[in-house]
C-alpha cells in the first residue's frame, strides 16, 4: 500500500472537516482532569488527517457511512467529567465539547468491511508515533499518539458495527507523555459500544 492524500473520512471531506472544525484554534482540556493548555493550537483543517496509509482501489463505491454518532453525550459524560454537548455533522461525524473547553472529535474512516482489519493494522504501523496501547475487550482497538503538523493528537482507533472509527483529543503540550489524554482515550474506547 502506498501513502495517499485521500482522507479516511466519508466522501473524502467529512473527517478532515469534522476534525478541523472541532480542533482548529481551540484550547485543549480533558474534562475531569483539571489539565488545560490555553493557547495550544491545532493544525488547519486540511492537515488534521492527511498523509494516511489507506487501502487503494474501489473502496469509495462499497463504503456506506453510518447514520449516527458512535457515542451519545451520556456515553462521553460517563467517562469524562463535565457537562458535554454534541454537534452532529452527518455521516457519523460528531464533535463533543465540554463546559471546560475540552473538545473530542469522533468520526468514521472510509474503509469497507473487507478493509477494517487491514486498516487497524496499517494505522498501528504508519500513523502512530508512539507504541500503540491495546484496549482489551474492544476487538483490536488501540490508542496512540500521532504528531500532526507539530501538534500531538491522542487517537483512539476502533471498529464498531462494521465501521472504523477515529477519536481525537489534542494533547496538552505541557506533558510530553500525554498521560491524562491517553488515559481518557483508553477509557473512551472501553466505553464505546462494542
């Protein structure tokens, strides 16, 4: 497989748009952790998910995007403290925002059913800048850190109901290990329906 600039989002635009809208220019904080990084900046929308390794071929014709968000506001609130709200952007792309300024983006990546396992395996190799952390009981879900245009993103990767889902929290720049965000992402994957 070769690197391509085809995003992993529905219709080639939904996921970069989702993550760009959710993350561009926002401070980061993970609800319930008390950690905030005012002034932490995010890459422009077109660079949030770019240069990914994805299957090439006829995936677009066979891909059917989900109609609903992966997690409810209650699902997110049960894991991360704070008052959360959700904006639905269509085709499963959702942005969750807390009263503390934390932002979580969750969206499906454009993989067909036949490509899901390969997609997870490729993401472990090509998209993680740290060793992936397996999340038991999630059917191969994992968390890792990816550096995107100078900003560290804590990413959760999971397959649910024949869709590959990517969850993103922009990491606090003051903690090089990103322990708080990583722990939060592991808990979110564990809480996701599976």
